[in-house]
C-alpha cells in the first residue's frame, strides 16, 4: 500500500474504499484537481458573491421554499450554520466507524469532478479528518433519502465544523468534536463559504457508503463460498470411504455425505 492515495487522478474503486475506510490509507487531492476547484471558486466569488448578483440557488439564496429569497453577503456564513443545525436531527445508535470513514471519503470524492463549487476549506478539512482518523458520530436513523441523506450528513458536517453539540467516536466512545479536533492539533473550526453547507449534506452519500461496504463484504463471502463449493465439486461424498495410508486401504465412516458444508456456504450468501 502506498503512503498516500491520490484522489482525483483516477476513478475511485471499491478496493480503494476498503483501503481508506478500513485500513486507514492516507489520502491527498491531486494538484490538478486543486487548481480546478480554486479556479471555479474564484469565479463564484467574483460573479455571484455580491448583493447585486443574479440569484443562484444555494450560493446566494435560501433553499427549498426559500429558493427565491436572497441571502445577503453579511448573512452567508450564518446561513451555512443554520442549514446544518436545522438538519442535524438524527436519532439512534451511531454508524460504525468504517461506514463513517467511507462517508467522508465518498462525499469528498463527489467534489473531485469540480461540479459542486465547494470551497477548498471543506476539501482540506475532510482530508485532515481522514488522515487524523477523526470519526464524526453520525446517528444511523433520520434520512428519508430525499434530496440526499440530509440528517446524517448534517451530523457529519457539524463535526467537521467543530460545532458545540457535535461528537466524534474515539476508541468506541463519544467525545465532544472540539476536544477530538484539538487533540489532533487541527484548527477548532472550519470557515464555510457560500453553498458549502448544501454541498456537504446533499447527495445520498450515507446510503452509498453502506452499499459500497456491503458489496465489498458480499464479494468476500462469495469468494469464500466459491472456495467451499469448488472443494465439494471434487470431493467424494458417499459413506463409507476407502482411504489409503502407508499402502493400507481401510473403510472410514465420517459423515462426508452431510450437506452442512454446502448449507453453510449458501447461508453466508
């Protein structure tokens, strides 16, 4: 395994997801992608970030029913906070750590195509979280899958921002996000620019992360089942069997006709 996996140069694969989510492979963003993200963000700031600019959904307007309501430049930062607080309504036990790491990775990878207009603050923060193994506490229940996994991703975003009331999972225990971030020597909070909050919580990334890891696990189960079935394909399964040892043949009754081996393989699937 290389010291760093570079996002943006090549399409992400399931093997990459497994390495980063479960084996804690460190990551970095390609210089080429960084240049594109910065150029797009520069255009956004120049053209749309003033109170006379045309209304561009989520960049300088509200969201949902407030899509035609202008958000003044002086309120942009607070609006990002409000979006996250309004949607962080998840309940239940927290998602497993490997799922959360996959969520961080897949949300970050969604920005690599330079379609979201996200700020580099967000990109760099997610990279830092993955490389320092900072795992936001994300309640498993709350998403309805409409307009994205809004509730769970809002909990992720709150942890990225170091909000009061946000938590991390550290050694299996919930700790305040601010403390976990400080322990890693990272800045306590993340400055969000226009649309950053929407970019973080839109998309069915939680569902995708769970699905990706399930497919990875399923592939391993299939591989195990294949090994068992191929052994059975070439096995003698009647009873008794005649076995030879040191030139002497003898009858052995061992229950080799039992269907348990096949059944266990199928139960795994």
